[in-house]
C-alpha cells in the first residue's frame, strides 16, 4: 500500500535494510491523497495531548483502547513535525500554524494544507521514497495472497498480480507490513477511491489473521450529492469554519439533534441528515456558507470550490447539496500496539488495521495521524522481529493454491448488486431483518463464485463479498447501537452486555 502508513513505514524502514513498496495502481492512488481536512495534533499552547485523548475517547463511544489512544496523541505531534522536516507545507499565518476546527474536537488542532492536506503529505512522502535507492516502488501490482511458511507459520512474503500483464509474481520478505487501506467500495455511495476494495483485510483473513469490529463503518455526513456527479468529499472543516446544515425547506436542523450542532460526531450528523431527508422526501440537504466571507471561503477551500464549479453547481447562493457516503472502516485486521497481527511476521497499520484508537466512531482527522504514528511503530517492532528470527526465507516452502479461470463470471453485475445491498441493508440505519437478509444473500453469492478467481476483478469481488458478509454478520450479532453502528430495533447503547469485540478468524 502507498498511503500515509505505507509511505512513512518505508521511509523509516530504509534505515534498517532494503524496502519494497508494492501498490495496486499508481503510488498516489490512495485514500490519503483524497484526505482534505487535515491531520490532528495537539501542538497549540491552549491544547494538550490529554484533551485530544479525551475527545478521541468521547467520539469512540466507549470502545477505544485508552492505551492505544495515548500512544496516538502523545507521539503524534513529533511525527507531524517530522513531516514538516521533509517538506510538507501546512498552512501558516506568519510564523503560526493555521489550525482548523472539526467535529467533536474541543480545540483547534487540525493542521492542513488548504483543502488538499492528504495530497500534500502523499506528494512529499512519494518524492522521498522515489529518490532513495534503498526503496523500490513497484506500482500496478495487485495483492492476491500472503505467503506463510508451511513449517513455522511465519508470513514471509506475498503473491502479486501485475495489473497490466496479469503475470503472477512471488515476493519474499523478512517482514510484511500491510497498509492497503479500507473498503469503501463495499457501498454504492462512498468518498473512497476505486482502489479501496479491502484487499489487505481479505487476504489477511484468508491467511488466518483475525478481523475485529467490522460492524463499525463511518459514513461521512457531507459528500457532494448532485445528479450524475461522483460523491466528492466536502470536508468537515467547512462546518468547522462555520457553515450550517439546512434541509430542503431551508431549516437549520442540527441544533435539534446534538448540543454541538454541526460539529457533533460524524455518526450523529449522518443519521440526522438521513432523518431530515426522509422527512422532506429529498436525497440531499444543503451545506450553507452564505453567511461566511466568500473570498476567505474560496481561499480556504479552493479544491472544493473548483470541483463544484467544474460540475456546474452554482455557488452564488452559498449552498452545496450534500448527503452521507461511506467513508472509513473502524474495524480491520486485529493488531496490538506495535501493529503485530496474530501471524508472526505480518504487521498492519492505517485503515486496514484495528488497533483500538478509533473505537466505534473515528474522531475527525485522526486517520492520517494513526497511519503516521503506527506506521513508524510497525517498522520499529518489525526490525526487532527480524533480528530475533533470522530464518533463511529463500529455502522456505509455500503452498500456493491454483487460481480458477473466471472469464464467464459477471463480476461487474455482482459488485453492483453487492454495493446496492450493503447500502440498502447494512448502511447508516440498520435492523435485524435487513441484516439477516443481507448476510444470507452475500453468503449465497459468495458460495456461487470461484474461491480463488484468476482475474484481478474477480479477486476484488471475492474480497468485497467476504468483507461485506463479515460486516453484515457482525452488525447482526451486535444487538445495540454504538458509534457508527446504529440499529433501529436496538437503538440504545448497552454497556452491560456489549462492551466486547466481535472477532472473525478462519
């Protein structure tokens, strides 16, 4: 993977040996590159890591690992300054950082590069990795499976497909760090790029790694909602700068749902928008910035402004049509605080992993920080692992299952059906009847498909079917509402019975 977690891991690992970055398409084609709002860090004198920790725990709805969050908020500021050292240009006013405000943060602590923060970070890290001889970057290589030594069970590499030629390649490695990102393509409406098909999660699951908290999916409240236009993210920072949410009748509604109004946690805002759309019979609400300084808004959010104009959206009245879209998977490969999975030699960090920092609902702008902090931690632990396990992997034996020809399988039709099913029945508002139906249908489709298809699209489809099925099953099992998981038939949080994690392992 080549998002922030993978790139910072490679940048750190080069000090200890040769590094290979393998990524699905171009290095810049990741969710990191689409991140707008910024990266959270308690660097202001009126802020503190403790306040950042409290905000993160509050947003996580009682499900965060406090120790993991403490690592995130205490190590975060130094890691962010390391980005500055390699050339990342966060916005300043004179010598002072321009810190943004976002939902559920009590302080301004979001460093940003206008509204293209992720792109700026990715640009600098990709440049650093490309220019270092100790790092090899292999693009257009699609992950198929991880390789495990038959005798020791250690992960010692991976199997890849050349996306252009279809050629299968085996790569051996003394340690493997999975940073393949999330699975937003599970849903019909998503802010994620097309590459976000959950390949790392699914491959790790096939290899025997545990997946945890898959029921917790974050839907970003404000994705562009305009006929025939992709679901472009409208950053939370827009609301942080003072924009309101109004329904189609022009009524500002968020104060009716939460004391923090537009800056409530994302799960609260998304459900409120769904409720307002149902009341008014529309497919969107409006983000109203008409009361804000137009010139300042355009300067702060040039990418959003340019994109809206590109799609013919008239901003003269200061209204942007928005609706929720799938944005982030809080669950993933279960790891400890050093990013170790239950498979020796296999590490995971970033969105692909579940390390406990997000709980049931991720705090805005903590995702880039997580990738940054835990990408470094993964490398430091992998270095120790390699020193302690100096096996000769060139002689290791692997069992590689044969791929099945799949040219006659209508993968595109299956993916559309999957994404529609997930959106309708495993989406923002859930219930037991829909979840049971979705899980049964996904299992039926999965069983009708080849387990190991020969094509890339076939493998992506199996990955999505597997993760969709696990998400639906986890959501069906959890008979309560918490964070990004809301069940209308069990609308209350139930700490007495449900302060426990749902884990799947083959």
